[in-house]
C-alpha cells in the first residue's frame, strides 16, 4: 500500500511506503519474483502464502510492530550447501523487496549433555523510512523432562508437590466452609487462595505443555526435513514460567506472616501504615512533577536520542537517572544547550528535593512508631522463645519455657515502674485475658480480683 506524496515533490518523488499494520499484510499467492501466480499450479513454494494455522504460528510482538503468525516460508535445508543454494535463489528472485516489512529467521539447537533446546528467533524489521532493525531473542526450554537416571527423582518431587497442593486446597475449602464471609476479610487468606489457584492453573499448563512437546517430537521423528515451528511451545513455556514465578513470589511472601512475631518486623509494618497517608499525598505531587519532566524531555530529545524515542523509554531512562545511571555525553550531544539544562533542573528538583522529602516522611513515621509504644505489637516474641528453648536444650542457657524460682515472695506494688515496662505488662495481660476468653468462652465471669496496683494504674482481672 502506497502513501500520498505531498504536492511539492510529486514531480520528483514517484512513490513512498506507508506504515505497516496487521490488516495491511499481503495474503495472496505469487510466482517467482512476485509475479502473478498461475491458478492451476498448486505447488507450495516460498512465494505461497501460509496461514498461521499451517505454520503453528502466533502473533509476535517485535520492536516496530505486531505480526501475525502467517507469511511466506522458505526452508533453508539441513546442511550448509543446501542453505546457501536456497539463499542464492531467493536473492536472485528478489524474495526480499521494498514491500517486505519483517523477516523471521528461526532455528533450533539441541544440547544432548544437558537435554536443553535453544530456540533462536531473530526478527529483521524494515521500517518505511529505510534500514534494518534486528530484534533477536533466545528461548531455552526442556521438552523431554523424564530422561536419564534422574527421571525418578524429578517424578517423585512432582508427586510430592502435587500432594501438598491437594492438601492445601482441602484445607482452604474447609476454612471457607467454616468461616464463610469472615474468611475473605483476612489478607493472608487471599494470598493462600491465590497460591492454590495459580498452582492448579500451573498443573494444567504443565500437562498441556507436555502434550504439545510430545506431539512436536513425534512430528520431528516422522519427518526430519519438515519445518517445525517452536514458537507455540515456547509461548506456553513462557506462560508456565510466569505463573510458576508468581507462585514462588507469593509463597515466599508468606514468610512475612511468620516474621510478624518479631518486634523489629512489627515496627517496620507499623511504620509503613503510619506513612501511608502522607505518602499518598506525596506520590501525587511526585508523579505530576515527574510526568512534566518526562513530557518535556521526550519532546526535546526524541529526534536525536534513541533512549527518548518512545514515551515508555523516556520514563525508564528518567527512573535510571534518579538512580544516577545515565549517559551525560549522549544527552549533551543530542541537544547541547537545552539537554544539560533540563538534566540539571531534573536532578535538583526530583533527585535532591523530592527524594529527600520521601525519605523524610519515612523517617518521621519511624520516629513516631518508635516513641509510641502502643503501636508496637510484641505480645508473642516467638523467635526469642524458640531460641531460648534451643539454648536450654544444648546447655548454653536457661530455657525460657521453664518457670524459674523467684528470690522474693512478691514484687512490691509500690516500686517505681517506668512507662515502657508498664505498657509492656499491660499488653501482655490484655493478650492473656483475650486468649483465656477465646479458649474458655463458656466460663462465666466472676467478680473482679485485684492482681497488682501501682502508683499509676490499677490492674485487674475480669
């Protein structure tokens, strides 16, 4: 499809190439040299259009555009001589012409020592402005998982993982039936449910990927000279790795639930909660300023600097500049006068002022939590308890799990007690009372009994 030449140059420029779009892709059959094809000739040649379903292809997103899985296929052969002969014939017949927008070069390598396939896919894009833009990608996959003496270990580990998934699924379903709506009010229950759901999705994807891998291997054994497109199996491999990585991330994140018993982790969580409100207001101002600089630098440096050619690339480059990772020489050569001035202004306003304001908000919230003891939840210091028991077992110290004798018969209620100790005692007593009520809900409350009385507060049991 041609574009329209402006009236000033119509006498000198006879045509131009329009931008590429998926709807503009050619889908007709031709003879050699892109001549009109004979309708009676049914032979499949490099000039015959092949649909995506025939090539097992899927839409591919490169740098300059998105291409569907169909196109014109030329098989190079199994050795160097046949490949060079095919390339020479394609070159003589001008298989690549000015209307070509993308050339896909795909080949597969196999390493028998590690049983890995390397799918090499390089896309050469030809923009309407001229030139060639290469876009290489490598995919390393393992199609045959159950090979060698280590096969039984792999299968055993997979069976164990499947059993754990079934166990956690049954446990979560029982909790949902027991707690009903209260189950969805807990944040960590959502994490558990998401991990279980992603695990079952990964199992389904694993078996489907295994099925298409076996089919691909069977096709190769049947006809070793036939072109086999590994794009479909690599796509499912990437999806499987994506889901698997999310499962690992969420499962590791669950360790934070255990670390809540530690006072320092509790202080960190309380600091984030205290800083949430001022942080939200700060982020609005930060993104407005950051977006203003991004729009200005994209408009100024887009023609001469590839890092600012797209708006997404501009945002990524500016985030790197905040981390002191930038190429000042390239920035200066792109725009000698305005470029360095904008860079200095961005560094002063964003890096020095706004980033320091961000740190100030965090520090202020931390100081607030540190001095406000009521915000620290340290009722169950399970880490210290476990370490104390271990030290007691190996003889390095007395176990905290044992009751130690008191040298005096009582602790004087008239003795001075600082605020920190008093608040700690109050929290522990409140936790003990709540635990007793949860464990023995049917016990009727009796009259209040005085446990201790200090100069500052009267402590009672209900």
